C-alpha cells in the first residue's frame, strides 16, 4: 500500500475517533499531498461534508485540478463523484467498493480513470462501522 492511501486510511480512523463515519481522502499533486480530510457529517451536523469534499476544501483553491489524483478509502458517491468531474480530476484511487459501490461508472463516463484497490483494511473498517451503526450509515448513503 502506498503512502497516500495510508494517509487516507489515517484520516478515516481519525473520523471514527471523532464519532463520525470512517472515510478518509487525500488529494495528491506532483507526488505530494496538498489536501486531506475525512467524513465530518456527524461532527459538523453537515450533510455534505463527505471525506472527499472535506479534502477538497482543505486543499483550497489550486487553480487547475487536472494533474491531481484523489485517493479515498471508499468508492466516491455521486456527490463526491460530481465534484471530481466538476473540477476535472482525472484519476481516483479508491480503497474499496464492496461495502458501497459508489459512482464509478459515472466518473468513468466522464473520462476519469478509476482504480479500486479492493483493500481488506478499508473493507474491514467500513464493515465494522456499518454493522455497529446501520441507521447512521443508511443516513449517509441516502437510504
């Protein structure tokens, strides 16, 4: 596992420690992390502070996002995939998509290269959270 996915997993674990949903994300440009974040929907009582959105906010205005790579511990949902497409991010690396399939096809249909690493660490983190917090998880994914 590379250092960028490790950083995204660390963000996910931080979110869990804060009482939130364990999803983390980092934005990489020129082999350097320029933004990182985690899901803060619970902590901030904000329905749109998903990990990828928090990461992009923390990266701030960088001009062009075309030469960036977004790492996320979970396949991005349509909200976050929309941000990827809107800002022209051309590559997304997801830790897993078994616990939630996300919007892979949407991103790919807009020219985004999507790689699913299918990492056991990411799957286990989400599975344990979903098993313990099914109502909160269903709220997060809009069910």
